[in-house]
C-alpha cells in the first residue's frame, strides 16, 4: 500500500502534459489510436485484449509500472481491478478517473487521465 501511495504521489507531481482527448467511456478505447496498458498476467489484461481488439495493448509487469505509464502518456488507459484503482483514485482524486463502467465481470476497471 505504501508503494502505491508513493507511486500515486509522483503521478500527481508530474501531471499530464499533452493529452488531447479526455477518455470518458470504455468504448472510446476500442480504437487503433489508443494504447491500453495492463498487468500482463491478470484477468483484467486478458479481458481488455478481448474487449478492445482494435486498441494497441501494452503489457506491464505490475501496477507500479502501469500507473506511471498512464501518467507519462505512454498509454491512454490502464486496466486493473476496480478495488485497487478505486483506492488509488480516492487517495489522489486529481490524478486520474476510474471510468464508471466495468470492463468485464469481476470488477475490472479502466483508469484514464483527467487532463484535457
């Protein structure tokens, strides 16, 4: 938990610099212009690959690598389990938003930058 808190603090400090389109729905991400990251060995990543056949999927080994990739705009959306993303969003609600729709059963969620 401490690692996640430090990671999210750095996320807030750097912010988003060049985001051109704010992601507001999971449906937007099924497009070749978007990169969606996830932890490669998780159910959430497998669900995203299935749900977003047109998006470019970017594998990461952990959530500690995933959220900085979202922050530095290497990816446009991050897929992970909803409880983890909701907790991170509650700690730092100015950094990113967890989209309201579940991506798949089992509370799989997408986080996207708040920048416009």
